[in-house]
């Protein structure tokens, strides 16, 4: 006689839980504004850059490898807006970049998806690599999708602009790591050297 009661109880529980399980399996309605737009035919670009520094890699990294050191060597404002300096998940004010990976002398970051804009999968990696006991190499690699630019010449111009900016950043890192000081930044909108 106990069997029918157990079965009836099991059926009653199943029927009372069924609406919740069904709701959990039903996809939620899309938000009113969609997050970043996926790109149908991306054109991925990698820009590897490097510079030799006349200092040991550990000293170089200590001088220019903190998460917001970008403010000094790129000569722009930088603050940590979320998390702790150097910890994966930390966010800096520079394009709201998120620290997504790190090693003893490297880090990788990404820029977040932005509402209503195509997502270009922008990532950057900065690394100090030993060459000898007294010299090292700084490597900076950018990776992104530039398919949303209108044509080849526009893509080439964008790559050249990024290459110039981050080549200057590497030169600034070298200067700082070797004990030098940077000249004042050029006024905004004026190319360096003018």
C-alpha cells in the first residue's frame, strides 16, 4: 500500500516543479539593446613589436610591467577601476581594459564588448623576456579584427597608426627601464616629434 502513496507524492512533486524547470530551459528574452555586434567575416590582424632593453628582464618588468604603468609610458591617465593591480580580472580606465592573463613577466588584456558596436576582439600582450643576465627584450603584441573598416587602405592606415603608437610606447618603456626620463607628452592631436 505504501507504493501508491510514494508514486502519488512523486507525481505531485514533479507536477509542482515542472513549471520552474520549463522556465529554466526557456531562453530569456533578448535585452532591449543588444550587446556588441558579432562580425560575420572578421579579418584578424596581429601586430608584433619588440625592443631590446639594456637591463635584466626582472628589473624591466618591475619598472614598466604594473597594470597601470601604461599611464606613464603611454603618457595617458590610468586608474584601476575594479579589482587589484596585477590580478586577473582587474580593470583599468584605459578603454576599460580587463586583465585576462598573466605570468611572472607578462600580461594579456582585452577590451570589453560595447553596446551596439561591432566587437573587434581587441587583445594586447606585454612581456619582458630575458636575453642575457644584463639585457632583455620587451615584446608587445596587438591582436584584433579590423573588418569593420571600409577598405584595405583604411585597414592599412589603422595598422600603421597602431604600430606607430605602440612603437613609441615600447621606446618609452625602454627609456624608463634604462633609468631615463620621458619628455613631456605632445599636446593631444599633435603627432610626436612636431
